[in-house]
C-alpha cells in the first residue's frame, strides 16, 4: 500500500467519525496550548530578568579584581599567602584569551564636577577610551570616547540632574528649583577638593579644565558616573597624591613598588562564552564577577516555578494522549470486520499498523497546529494583562517552541496509537470477518 493510499484512507476514516475525532483533537489542542503557554511564561520571565539586568550594564562584561588565597606549606603550622597580581601582564593575558573582544583597566576616583556655580558629587571612572563602547557604555547625547581621545569626559545624566549650589542652604536650593545647565556647551571643570565653593576650600588648588563629549542615559549605574580616558585619570591621581602630601593633616600615601590595578573589565564577544572566560580568569587566582552571575541566580530562584508550570501543561497533554488511545481502541472494535477483509485481500500487517499510526499521527498533528494558534492568542492575552498590572510575568513563544509543540503533539499521537495498532495486527482474519 502506497503512502498516498494510507493518508487518504486515514483521512477518510477520521472524517467518518467527525464528532469523536473533533473531541479527541480538542483534547490535544488543550494539552498543547497548556504546555506551550506554561513554558512560554517561564521563557518570558527569563527574558524579563535579562532585560532588567542589562539595564545595569552589559552581560558580556566581566569585572576582574585582585584576589588572594592561602595555601599550606610543607610545615602545617606555617601559612603563606599567595597573591595573584592584577597588573599589565595579567591584562595582556586577558587580551590573548579566546572570545575576548576588549580589555580595559579601571581607575576610580570620587571628585566634584563643576559647571558654573553648581557642583555635583560623582564617581569618576578612568578606562581605555577605545574600549568604552565595547564595555557597554551608551550615550543619549554627544558621543562616547574613542581611541584618539587623550582628554574629555562623558557624564551621566543623574550627575547633571543632581548639581547644586554649595553656597546655598538646602531650603534655598529647593526654592531656587533645578539649575539651568547646558552641560555640553557650558564651561566644565572638576576638582578633588571636597570643600570647593565653601570658605574651607584650598584657594591654591585650581579646578581641572575638561570638555564634556557626551551624556549617558539615566538607566543603570552609568547615570551616576563620569567616564574619562585612563591616562587623564592617572594624571589626576598623581596631582591628588602631591596635594595630599603637601597637607600635613592629610593621610600619608603609600607608594606602590609595582603598578597593579584594582579592577579590569573584560568584554567577551559571545554571551554564551562569558562563564567559560570567567572561569579561566578565576583559575588564574583572580576574582571575576559578571552580571550573568546575578542573572543565573535570578533564574535559579524561579526554576521550581518554571518546572511546575511545565508539569501542569504536561499533565494536560497526557490526558490528551489517553483520549487518543481511547479513540483508536474504539476504532479497532468498530472496524474489526474491515481489518479482517483487509488481511484476506492481501494487506500486510505492516500496512494495517501504519494505517492506525497514520490516523493517530493526524490527530496529534492537527491538535498541535490548532494548539499553537491558540497558544499565540493566549500569549497575547497574558501579555496584555501583565502590561495592565505592570507585572513581570510575561509570555514569550520563540519559533523553536512552536515547532517543538507540533512535533511533540504528533509524536504523542503516534505513541498513543502504537498499542491499538499492534492490537489490530494481532486480530485473526477469519474471526474478524465473522464479526458483525
């Protein structure tokens, strides 16, 4: 029997029993819709977590810090401290790693940003200017730093919004309202003298002139930072060290015999390689963290919920599978004489088996197709309700889930029809013909 004959006979037999076929397909539709919608909610939660974490910074950036570990020497009573150096050699080693796209040492300094009579406390970050865009820094006005920039800063929007007049009291600040500042065009300077603008300020210390090249958006930590080339930051830190040394009341500055960094940022080209590169850095004896750690932790907290959602959908599909099995068993009882005649006129056992498996596969396939359409509509309803209630429980159905649902429903149909098909094969031809 050809494949065309099998398909035509299967469709004809299912069409003869429209109501039963419809109800069986409906069971598969409900099962498919349930499992797809439940799984899609889990996927939607993960995507929501990822968007939330991406607002804090790039998921592909690893922050590396110096780390120390204690190891036992030959003498159990003698502990020796092994320190992993985060120096220029380590930075070069990071650059040679596979999948690494950009590397930049990070220098930090808390200073005041000055624009006219207004100042703002800010965290200044010195980085390799050519790596700024690769490290995930974005601007909403102006531009980011480039490799050609020796000086210049990119300011976070929150730093500008928090500017105040140090000569006015808090009540007077509130009455005056927000300052009118054009940070991109007004004269901007910076200083590490926290008494600037007051009577305690060091009159000999002149603010450092600079130029604002861009403004970063308010989202994430970048909104509260000021980014500059690392060479410019090194000059500022040297000046600050001299200034502190000249003040007898200042704390003594320790000299470093070897230049080491407190932080290095490493950009990985592929998101799925971040954990691999991060582990390589940890194996060097350094501390390495990334936002993917927090993302994985957030996913782990909802893992049980996602398993429960998938299990609920799976139960519905199991019920649908029982319905398919019941339908095929009833079809065998009703078509016993037909099966006997098919055997007498020369139909092989394989043809009879394939006929019933084809009918079961059709039920599963049809239920899967209608199920994914229903799932799409249900997903839109879930997202609409979530948007109204500002909930993070959204639904997202990728293409692979649609295809998997149809394939899974079809396989469930075939498996459900396997035992009834074997039963049809084992029927005696003579006994089947005599059956009324």
